[in-house]
């Protein structure tokens, strides 16, 4: 291997870094300072000697190559316009001069402020900005003589520093332990909170983020088919309590409420429904119980709201409002004649807090009415869902009004129909008792399509649709009228139909039909039906009495059998019927059964005596 002559082979030399960008004045000064050191160590004679040495040396070296490359770059840079280079250099010089001037002024301000405490003339060299910020004479200077080393004091200082460091380390350790405890408490709170939220989710509740606060979880317990404010109030925040428990935040003024039904007779409360539920502020309740209480309370408030809206349209059926209480008749009232039960029986519906005391024992009828109202609101929600699921009608400019919820109408229809049929059956039962006492066989039978339909009920929706449909029942009165030859049968059928929901809102209507086609009538008055049934039975008895009196003529509607003129003088036989008694009169003599008398024989035997009497 040849001796190294100071020149690296070309394969080991670094690549040339050629840049066409002109070098700034600051860059050149930096390179000079890095290569030559401070400017005070550079002299003209030194530079001339260096140039002469390089000229004498003929050998090429890496430094020569570098200088050649730099000369090439400088020549390339010199191609730029001379004026532009001068302007750039001038700006750089001005910037450096301005920076040096700024540092000089800062140093002058510092020295002037330091001397202004003792030399007042130094205030004249303080800049106005510093005078506004710092008053003159506020910075002082003291010169202390150097202290002799004190080994004892140094040992004391060392111990103090060591103790201070130990104290700081102890405080840091305590702070870390406290932070660890806080972190553990926070983790426990978070774990308990999210476990309870997960349990709520696993129980079937819809857990989501609050719309206006994405960092807070909420639970949706409302009903999707609710309207107005009740649809918006079905969402509550699940906030974290002090111990990590879930707190249901429903907002202000949302205490639990429940629907109460009371039965009032002549102004005296006879029974009321039970109020089930727990108060929201009960600390022993878990979050699921609170959610259920909030859901039930919201449902009860919506039920009350819908019932109030519907009650305003049912004034013609005896429904009224007394403050915040809905009143409606419990028994059937004959709207044609104003007849009803002897005592005034009313249903009062109101909304009360959950902590309201029940003053009476829970009444089964009141509880049944309250349950029916809740079921009817659920049925309304189902109807709205079905309507929303169907294909909507074509768009039009006509405004589509949302129908009122049908809650009170089905209840009133059921109560009125039951009361009307009960009164009708009571009247016919009394009538059959009277007729049987006169040895006139009579029976009544009642049938209702609803009873047979309920036996075939397969779903709750089908059951509620039956309850919302018009009521219909049939009562049949069967008579076996005595006759001189053979008894004749008579059947009177009364069909009671009650409808309070659109499109049929006629209330209770009675249709009377008979085996004799002459007797057919339709009316909305129960009293008229009762009178007409009595009139038909009276007509039938007069026709039956005519069978014993040959040649006589019957005036059935007036309950008389009259001997025709010219057949032995005047003769009249009267028969009458009421729900309390049956009577007959002929020749000034009377026979009666029930309230009309205590005749021991039957109607047929009495007619034999009447035939002999009027001979």
C-alpha cells in the first residue's frame, strides 16, 4: 500500500452540495466565525501570508477542490443582478444593526434604572416605556464582602437541605398516595355507575346519550306514541351520585303522580281506587324502580290529560268538570225523561301525588274503572302505531285534524249499557213475578254477543277492540197466556244498543219487537220501553180475555173487552197490568194480584167467574 499523501480517493470524498440560492450576509459571517474565530484575531498580514502559501503550493488537495467549488458557486451567484444583491446585503446589515441597537438600549435601560437610586441624572437616560412600567429608583445594588468559609455552617446547611429534600419527598409520596386513593375512589364510583347503567340496559330499557349533553347518559322510558310534551318528557338523565350510584334526573317539578277514581253517592265518597307506586325521593329505591315510577307517573299524567280533553266534548252525556276533577254518572240516566236512580251516583277522576293518603278501603269497582282507563290509553297508543304503520293518504291542502283519544267514551258506554240493561231486567223481573202470581207463566232470558266473543278472545288488542265497539244485548220476555181452549205464547224481545263513539253517538237505544208483528217500536227512553212492554202485555191479556167472552170485542190498547151494542145491554171487562200488580174488573167487582190484591186463584179461574158475572 502506498503512503498516504493527504489526498482522499474520489470514492471516499463527500458529494458536492450545490445550491443556487445566494448566501446571506449572516451565513457568511457565521462561517467566518466558525472557521477563523473572533474577528479580532484575524489580521491583514495573516490573510496575505495564507494566500501566498496557497499560491506556492501546486498540489491539489480537498480544500482546493472545495475552494474551487465555492468559487464556482460564487460566480454563479454573481450572475444575479448586482443591485438585488446589494439591496439584500443592505437589509441584512440594517437588521443586524437594529438588533444590536435594541440590545444596547436594553442594557442602557438596565444600567440607568440601577443607577437611578443613587444618581438622579441617570433617570434622563431611561426610556419612556420603562418609566411607565417601573418607577425609577426601585432597583438597588449592594456589594458584600466575601464570607470566610464556615465548616459548621456548611454542615448545618447541608443537613437543612437534606431535611428539606426528605420533607419534599415525603410530601410527594403523600400526594401520590392521596392521588392513588382518589383514583381508586373514582374508579370504584365509575365501576358502580357503569354497572348500574349496564343493568338498566340489560333489563330492557333504552339507554342513550342526552341530546343536548353528549357526555351524559340517559334512559328513555316514555311511550313512542305519546303526543306533545309527554313525548318529550320520556327521557331522563342518568347522573352519577356522590357514591357512584345512578341518580335519575327528571328535572324540576316532576314529582310522581297517580290517577285516582272515587265513587260518590249523594256527595259522600263511598269508595276509591288504590294508589300504587313509590315516591321518587325514596332513598331505598334502586334505579330500575325509579325508572318504573317515572314511567308510570308519566303514563298517568298523559291519561289525565287525554281524559280532560275528551271530557270537554261529553257534556251531553252528563260528564262535567269541577276544578281539576272529572265527574260522570255511574248509572244510566234516561235522557228523554230525566229518570234515573233514586240516589245520584257519580264517578270522580282526578290526579293526585303518590304520597296521598287513601281515606277509604280500596273499592273493587273503582279499581276496575281505573284499570280500564289505563288499558284504554294503551289501546289508543296501539291504534296510533297501527295508523302510523299504514300507507299515508295522498298529500292535500286540507288540514287533517288529529282525533281525540277514546278513553271515557268506551267506559261510559259500558257503564251506561250495564246500568240500562240492569234497570230493564229489574223491571221485567218484577213484571214476571207479578204475572206468575196470577198463574200466567212468564220467564226472561238475557243474551249478549260480547260474552260469547270474550270467550274466544285470543289477544289483548282484540279484547280492547271489543270493549271499544258498541254494546248490544237482548232481553226476551216469554209469556204463556191462559185461554179457554189452549194457552197461547207471546214473546217480547228488547234489544239494547249503546254507542258513544263516533260515528254512532246516539247513547242507549232500545228496539222492541214481538212475535206479533203489530208490536214493534224503537226509542231512546227506558221509561218508554217499560211502559210499552206493560201496554203489550195488557193488550195480550185483553185478547186472551176475549177468548172467554164469545162475541165480545177487544180494545187491547185500553185493556177492555166490550160487549157489542144490541147484544144484551152494556158490558165491559177491564184488565190492567203494571210491574207491581195485575188486575181485572167486571160488573163493579175487582180481582187483583200483587199490589192490586191478594187473589188466590189464577187469571183463568177468575175469567170463568167474570163470564158468569157478565153472563
